[in-house]
C-alpha cells in the first residue's frame, strides 16, 4: 500500500466534513473507510471486507462501536479485528485469522490524520512531528477545502514558491509586488534544512525584512502572516490519487466563539486565492519529476529542496 506516498502522516478530511459514519475516502490511491466508534474515537480501515471484497463504507457502525459490513454482517473493530461472522459458528482462533488492514489514526488541528503505512501489520508508527501551531484542542481550528485535478507534488511546490504571486495573483495578494517585478526588481530566497523540513525566507530587493514560510514534510506549507500561530495559514496538499489533490487550509483560533466568523472569512478569501492557483497548477502535467527539461533559477531554491526530498521518498536518488 501507499507505494508513492509511503510512511507519512497526513490529514485526510476536516472534522467538519465527517458528516456520515462510516465515511469513504481515497488517500494516495488507496480506498479507506473512516469510522467513529462508541467512544468517539476515529479509526481508518482499508475499505475492503476480506470475506467477499465488498466496501465496508457501505455498512453501519453498531452500538458496540464495530463497523458492520453491509453484505453479510461481518463486524470489525478499530484495529481491524473481526469480532463476528453471523450465521457461522467460528471460535476465537478462527476469528483471529480474519483481519482488515487498519492504519494509525489521530485527530489533529481540525482534521483526522492517517499514517500511510506500507506495512500495515506493523502498528509502531512514529508520532507526527507537529508544528506548535497545530497543537491544542482540535476543535479550535477553521478549515477550508478544495479538490484539484493535479498531482499533489505540483500543488505542494506552488505553495512554497515565492516568485509567482506578482503575476498569478496580480489582482489579489501579489498586486503590491507586480510593478516592482515588471520594473526589473529582484528577490532572493534563503533556505534552512530542519528536522521537520525547511524554513524559507524571501526578501525583496536589498531589504533585510523577509517573509517566512515553513515546509513540514510531506505536504504542509505554513505561511507566517504574523508573529503568533493565530496569524499563520496552514496549507495541506493531500494526495487523493495520481491525478487529484485535496487542498486544505487550516487556521488556529483562540476560542469557540471565533470559529463561525473565521470560517466565513476564510472560505471567502481562500476560495478566491486558491482558484487562481488551481487554474495554473491543473495545467501542469504529472508530478514535479515528470519533465527533466524544466529550467530552474535562483528563486526556485525552495522547490528544488522539495524535489530532492520527493525523489528520495520515491527512492529515485
């Protein structure tokens, strides 16, 4: 499983969109089912019943908190263990041989996260290396989501690229820089490799006052629009499959009373900006390594750091 996105923690869906239980979802080309048990814990299983291959997401969650297949009523707990096979007198030893692939799951920063284990039998997944800005009550976050017809690595590269706003966002967030770029102005970008990924600082002209952006492996860009986590914008590029990406923005809020107003503002702002990005990114083919003839320059340094890591992830280096 997850050959092209192996052994990574990633959000899957915002909590606000988990409106049915169980919930089918595709992640990095794998069909999963998310379900919440009777103790309000979320679990992720492969969306496949080993009995006859039916989708478990077509079943129901029982009062005991087990996921019951809609075909023959076989029941599974959050660890994927078969708890019952109705109309069959199976002892515990026989039931123990029946399992559904289960994946480590967490609730973080307003979303359900899954670890893309290539060896699901090994449940010793490392804990996610989280930014401080994603820690705390998972309900005190505002999320917005779009679906793009593009590879996730193309989308991720877009969000760590400083040179495109003067043109792609000329009418919105890049307006202040457009005339400067057109008049021959220059910019410089500095990167620092860290345990979580990369810190990037972008500077315009000779200014020593820069804009900070952090890339957290594998698929998170954090844009620092202010000094505290409440001013930061988190953008996740979640692989659905090789041709589709789920873009999710996340903002931390101070209290429950802020969620509704921040949600309205975020959806309006993010919708417009992300639509500008989406049109361009969807015009690009394949992943970031598909075309070795692409030309890179100095302002592409952060994206080259990402490409090196991505090649290593796929064991192409």
